[in-house]
C-alpha cells in the first residue's frame, strides 16, 4: 500500500505541472480557426539528444540489472 501512495504522489506532482503552467483559454464561442492566435511553439532541436540519452540510460540500466541477477 505504501508503494501505491508513493506512486500516487509522484504522479500527482508530475501531472500537476501541466495544470499549473497551462495557458488560460480565451474561447469566445465563435469556433473560428483563423484569428489572433499566438504562434505555435517550435519543437526543440535537442529532443533527439534527449531520446538518445534515454535509450542509452535504459540499456545501461538493464545491462547492470542483468549482471546482478
């Protein structure tokens, strides 16, 4: 049960980040797609390096886990 509470707390902290930094909506009910929209945020070019680092970390983790077993 303690693990469930830890998971719940971590999930709450990580997911509350989206709510705290969300931009307020200004929906006027018109439903139009054209207008004074803010420009879309670009996808960061460094995202591929983050993915590579994640893959390398997972390979390292599973390799070290396999050696212990």
